[in-house]
C-alpha cells in the first residue's frame, strides 16, 4: 500500500464525478465509491450502502476503476520478539496499545486497525460471538490456527487480526471495502460477488468501520 500522493490535494474541480472510482486517502488506504460530490470542504462518497461524508483534506485523489494501481509490494514480515521469562509478572498492555503496536508492525494505519477492533468487539479481549469468534479481533478458532495464533492470548489475537487485514488489503489492491467485507464474510463471498456481498450484516459492518476510521483519522 505504498502509494505516493500529495497530501491534501483533491483532484476534483466540479461537483460531480465519474461513476465507479476509488477514493484514495492521504494515509494510503482506498475506498471504492460509485461516485462523489464536493460541497464546500466536504466530499460525499456515494456507495451501495449509503453516503459517507469526508473532509476534503483527508482525500489525496480519485482513481477511476479502469486505472487500477499496481499490486503493492509485500511488506516485511513482522518480527516476533522472544521475551525471556521474568521472575515478576508484568501487567499486560491494554488492548489499544497492543492494537497500535500490531498496526505498526504490519504497516497499517493505527486508526484503521483500532476501528476494526472497536466494531468487532468493543476492544474486549473476552468477547465471544454467537458463532464462536474470539477476542478483540473476533477470530474464529480455525482462522487463528491458520495464522499460527492462540485466539485466547490477547496479544496473539490482535497481531493475527492485523496480519489478516494486511493480507486482505494486499489481495484486493488496497480496497478497504473488499478487505473489510472479506474479514467479515469471508474471501469466498467477496470473490463470488466481485465486491461487498449483498448481506445487510456485512454492508453495515463495512460502513461502521469506515465511518469510525474516518472520524478517528480526522482527529489526528
């Protein structure tokens, strides 16, 4: 996701734009929209799930669907630190600190991973979904095993969730909507529908994470 844009530059001079495009944020993340409109200092992104309003300064530019970016280079695999056992137990870091650390290791915006964690579990390490998803990042036990993580270990749970988000963003060329939909509903559903599947739960999930991320990132 190493894209280079001029920060704060909005490639937009008219109120309306082409159908089918990617909004590219100054952080490097991308969000697909059907079209956008500029109203004062606010850009409205029209998507199948509704409308999202974004401060114009947060968007670096737009790319039409035909102009797909190159597949981003794979980031360096995170280094797993080997911690020696200490005679005295140390207080475990709070989930937010672990989320930010995992985001940094995986080359992701901390606000983005934090938004996923908040929507998934409210940052609760003890959260268990009706379907059996566990922890802060709500990993299914089978998914955690694939990622080589213990879902009951908060730090491993969060790191594995961040790694999964990174892999999905890489697979879908940085498209936030597709990556989030795959995290929620599975890659098979996204590939089958070639985008966010028409599941109300998944559409609500994607919009909830995006809205929270835009709100948090806008405060930085």
